[in-house]
C-alpha cells in the first residue's frame, strides 16, 4: 500500500519540442531523448522522480496516441493502462481533463499532480515534498500551482503574483494567487523580481480530480460535456467511437491557464526552488549542463582551438571548432544546425521555413 494512496502523479508527455530541432523530431520528441547525457530520457527522469513517492500503479502518462509504444518501451514497469494516448492534441486543458476522468474511474478521491515530462529538476526531493503538501491543501478544494522562485528577470515565462499567506503544508508555504501575468518585457520582469512576490509559472499543478472537473463544468462547458461522454465509454467497446464523436470536434488549443486558472476563485501557489529549467531551447541546455574547463558543453568528439561557451552535439562525427564563442553546433544524421546561443529562440523560424519549402522529411 502506498504511503500516499490517493496521490496520482500525472505526467504530460505529448509535445514535439520543436525548438530543440534537429534532435527533437516528430518521431522522437525531446521528452524521449537523453538530453543531459546521463543515460535516461527526460520522461524516464520525470518517472524516476515520482517512484520514491508512489508505486508505478499510481503514475499516469498522458501523451499522443502515436507515442504510446515509445512510452511503453521506455517505462516497461508502468501498467499499460496508465499510459493515456490522445487521438489528437487539443491543448493542456483537454489533456488534463482526460487524465482526470481516468483517475476518477479508478479512485473518486484521486488527487492529481500534473507534471511535465520535459523539465529539468535538480531538487527532486523538494518536488516530492511540495506534492505531499499540495495534496493536503487540495483537500480544501483549492487549485494549486507550483511557482518557481525566480533567479533572474526571465521574459520567456509567465509569472504568478502571490497574495496572502495560506499556511504551511508538509513544511511548505502556500499563498493565495492574486493574478497570473503573461510573459513580460524585460523592464516588467525586472520590476517583478524587485517586488519579490512574483514567481515563475511552472505549468505544474495539484488538485482533486473531481474539483478540476467541476471547474471545467463552470468555465469550459463544451470540454466538460465531451469528457463526461468519454468517461462513461472508457474501457468499453464504445471508447473509440466516443473519442471520434466528442474529442475530435473540441476547440483547438485551450490551455489550462487561460481556460481555468486565470478565472477560478480558489487558486493557491507554493513558491519553491526546484533547481528547475524548462529546457525549452539549445541555449537553456548550454546554461544548465555540465561544462568542461573551457566552459563548453560537449556531447560529441570535439577538438577545438580557442573556443568557449560552445555546445557541440554529434552522435558519430568529430566536431572541430576554431575561435567560436557562445555558439551552438548540433549534428544529426541528416541535418546540421549552427547558431549563436542568443538566437536559440529563432529555431522555430527554421521549422517554419522547412514547412514552407515542403521539406517535411527533416521534421518527421
């Protein structure tokens, strides 16, 4: 019996991670890659972090249908029925709703911890502690989000403004959420940092499964109706038809933040230092991965002359660099990416060009 019998870590593992092209592709998205060089994929690390807390039977993965076999291959000890494949992506609200109805069919008192398969977390014990604290607070029907203590004025994340202190739960402090803020410009981010009561929005949440479903009923009634229809069909011969009839027509890409969190009344946040990075880009990897004595991140055979702060990746080719500073060189079987580290966000422009040119084989 688990020490936390009603806590179900639910790991979202559906995205494509296109900003880590050319390594991250439709056929092998970033959560299935070993980006840190430690022999485990991002998904496997996310699973490993939860195993000291709960048995495999309580861990769920939500992914795209086409990635279900990949999840099974990477997590052979996970029960097959705990891997939930969406027929098509419909945004994070729908993915979370799909997880919630599976949990409710299993356990009407389920507490759902929504986690991500593609974040780096250097302090896993803190994450486990805050999930236990969150599960306690969730019994008060609060919607709980994990906020990351900001260390610099990042403009690529949304922020959460914290209000009144709510109490300590399993040694972790919780606060009322005053507001969610969009990704700020630099001046605003600097002001948030100075103010001291703003945290990064990590995209990780804790709530009772029945409470989040009730929020969908209130704020996203179409999604709620679809989920109710699908829930009654799960595990029956009607399941496939129910997805076809109710899931496929859902609105494109409603996020849980916009769909529920920004509108709901009882939202709480635990500010935590998890050693967290969303590893959204090659520049992020250059920052967070271990460096050699010249400040380079090397996942290749690399020889250089006067190069520093360079990320070099190749499975089987030698990479030689001369006089490079703050650069990224990524070599895969069929593509090579070379760019200054501070242009890493522009990878999506390359993706768009490949689509425009009809060169889809480089994205697959």
